[in-house]
C-alpha cells in the first residue's frame, strides 16, 4: 500500500537527511584509508559506501519499473557480515572496485530512485532506519581507526566531575508491556511485534550505568584473571583474543587513558564504561549481581505505564541525554536528571546502549516481513543478546520504547554499557 503523497514527501525528506548524515560521516575518514578494515569482523570501509546505496536500490526499486544497471554491484554490496567467534573475512583491498566506480554507482542509484513518484511507507521507513543504524555502527568502526587516518571534527568538551555514589533501586513486582501493537501508527521492525504484557517479579537494579571508575576497580582487582567470574565460552574468547581491558581503554604508564573518536584523554571516571556483554557479565558476578533481563530493564525504565519515554511523553531533547548524532563522546552517568524514570533510574535512553541477559529472539506472533526476511530471523540463534536504550550516535527515531538492538556477547566495539541487577536489595 502506497503512502499518502504528503507522507511520502516527509519520508523522502527524512531519507535525504539520513543520506546527508552518512555522507558527512564518510568524510571524516581520510581518502587513503577508505579501504581499511578497522574492525576484523566487518567489511572494509569501502563496502559500506556501496552497501547503503545498494540496499536502498534493491529494496525500493521493487515497487517500480526500474531495471538493474549493474547487477554485479547490486549483489556485491547487498549484504554485510556477522561472523560469530571466527570465520573472519580475508579479502584484500584489490578485491574491491575502485572508489570512483563505487561512488558513480551510488550517484546513479540516487538519481534513478529520484525519478520514482511514490513508495510505500514501510519500505521508506525501512530504508531510513537501516541507513541510520549504519550511521551508528560505522562510528564504531571509525573509532577504531588510528587518529591520523581521520579528519578531526569539532566538539565542545564535557566537564568531568566526581562519579555519583553507587545506588540500587528496588523495583516492585508488576507488569510491563514489551513490543509494538500491529495497529500502531509508528514504524517498527519485525522483532518488535507483537505487543504483550509480562509480569516481572520484584528485583533491584542500579540507578546509574556502571562508570569507568567502577570498572577500573574491577580491572585492578584482577577481574580479567579470575576464571570464576567468566563462563567457559567467555573465558575462551577472552583468552584467545588477549582481552585484558575495555577496547577503548589504553594503558599510559601507571594510568589509563580513554581513546575517544578524535583524542586520547585521561580516563574519565564518571563516564559510562563501554564493554562487551561478556565483560559486563563478569563485572556483575564479582559484584554478586547479574545483568537485568529485557523485561526487567523495560519495567525499570517504564514502570507499568504506557508512556512513550521513561520520563513521560515529552519528545526527547538535549536535556534528556546525548543522542541524535549530536555528540561523539558520552557524558557523566548522572548528567541528565530530566531523563530520570518514574522509578528513579538515570540515563536509560542516552549515553550508551545497555546490555541485558536476554538472548535475542522472537516475540509470540513474530512474522518476518517478505522484503527482508532475514533481518531478525537470521539472528535468532542464541548467540546474540538484546540491548536497550541508545547511545550518543543513535537517531532519535530508535529511542522508541519497543526498539530492540542486539549484538554478540563477544563484540566489544559497541557503544554499550550496563547496570547490574539482583533478586533483592544488595
């Protein structure tokens, strides 16, 4: 079903803005580094320059009479990769088309799609959010590039302050709604359906995300060497990969530095720590706690109400946190009291995604969409875990309460932190 003309115009404007966002992002990489592979598990950067356009083309032209003009590139740039603990790509820069060819392909795709007068609302939303998700995951990749391979972007500094005192909040037994109603006006991905109510037993959860300062205590207490804190699979991954600290940390003599997108700075103790789910789980075990489940996180964030956001129905703005690509780096975990939930938790929808203990899987009533059948279903393998919330590089459209992110537990590059939970007061 095609969207109304005024709705199409609005969505096409959003698609143009999303394109501008990713175009701007690629500009921070120096041209001689566009064939680099900053993260071993991912394609080279040049792939994503082509992939964003190929995805739009393969998706949107299905509703038109447009004919392929380069089927080889359509296939080459169609799909990314998600290797789980092995099977890393081994291609060489010479295996990829030259940059001029990739850019010509992208320009031709945009010109061709511009000639189509109408698209369905669901396909346009899919193209927009797919691109905006990549705008975030590309930031993870570019974060790993050496500083001299990037063009610095301006950003105001974040004042450092004393980390807040650790505090655990009791959440009473109650119900919470997960998922999105099929008759909702909002767009949702297939894994967000159907809306359903879950009863959550009473539990306790940290008011704030775990900070760099708290995590440093874990590291200094030999947490990375204590096998009892790690599952067998997590210990094997950590040992085989030589993991001994968070991926964005760097030892500087007797101190620790944090590598931000464009700088290396002294470790800010009040900022949230970004780690893999395996590292978060080990920290929680040492604290005598655990990671919250997805229903627990949702209950702590939204209570029993149907508010659009933890703080109510007011649309997210800068007083609620860092998101919408406004910042590269996070802020102290207690920097946004206006974003506090009814139960008193801070920073739930900004400053970093939050790991849960829930494997990514379908809700009852799950139906894969025919035009993107593998979007979620390919990852219902028990090897990916749900994340909730959002980061400084998350578009505001994905701050909706039903949105579910997911990654492998041994993937340390995500802007994801965590808070600990327990079955009672700790």
